[in-house]
C-alpha cells in the first residue's frame, strides 16, 4: 500500500484509505475505487482539480474535501494510488432489499445509520443505505459492508431501463460499461456499486455538475431520466455481482 494511501501527507492530503477503505470498497458518501481503471482514477482527480467535477449539492462535504485536500497530491502520488486501487479485486459489498418500509435513520458522520430505539417509516422516493454493523464500519473494518433498501419494484424497473433503455428513455448501460457492467477500457465498472453514490452521479451528470469528458458523453443518454428512474437503475445495478 503506497504511503499516500496508508497515511496521506501532512498537512495537506488525507490518507486515501481513511475514506475509501484499505480494500477500496468505499462507503455510501464516497466512491468505491477497487478495480477501477487506473487511468480513470487519474482523470477524475484531474477533473476535481480543474473544476470539471463537483457536486450539485454544495453542502456535500466529501466532494468539498476531495477538491480542497486531495487535489494537492502530486502527480506521482496520484499515479501510485491509482495503481494500488486499480489492482484490488472488487467483491460483493452491498445487500439490496426492496421494501415499502425501512428503518428510521439518523446521520452518523457522512452516512445514515439505523436509529435507536429501532423504528420504521415508509421508504417513499428514497434509497436508504446503512451499515450492516455501524461500530465495525466506524472502525474502518473493511470486512463489514452495507445494506441498501430500495422502493418495491425498483429491481424489475431498473432491469428494463438498464438492459433495453426503457423504450427509448435511455441507452442500454452495457453499450458503454461493458458485459455485465464490469467496465470496458477506461469506462468504469458499475455493477455492485453503492446505489446512493450512483444516484448522486447520475444527478450530477444530468445537471452538469460533472462535466469531464466521460461525463459529457453520458449526459445525452441519461437526459430523460427522472429521479425514480435513477433510483431504479441504481438499485438494480447495485444488486449485480461486481
């Protein structure tokens, strides 16, 4: 593990593994980096640096921290981190459950966690993604994953949108993201990724907050998607084996 991944570089750069975890699987508030093409990771850091990648929600602190701190990494540090994460094997990390009611949640750091005492509420137009074990997750235990609740019917609706484009509403995802949505060339794999993260990216690309080269190429294929479409697509894609 490179020094920049394990410990960062004081006082400017946080350790990559603190947020994205040593196994590169990440958490709902950030990105899974394991198995991404190294060139894609480098390109995203360039986009953060030059302003082509930001969040459509200015209060989303993980993106603000990426821009403020991680863009201070040197080209050599970025290359070494990209090679490290690219070489990791992705694994099942998120359990997808369709539900009409979900645990009530509270904010824990930058993610949601089940409230105590336990109670439920309607899911509504939401994805609720929580740690399987909050204590282990907060200790950065990279063997403890997440559970994501999605509205009932999301997987069937998402499957149709992903595989056929939903009668012209979108472009089949495999056209760019490859067979099984496991990536193609410099286009990233998306199967098994956090649905919370994927909804944010679809929204950011559609709104123009993400405006890098690959993001611009995606804007036309997804321009007609509604928030419900994004939730369905993300839930289905997250349910696939990485």
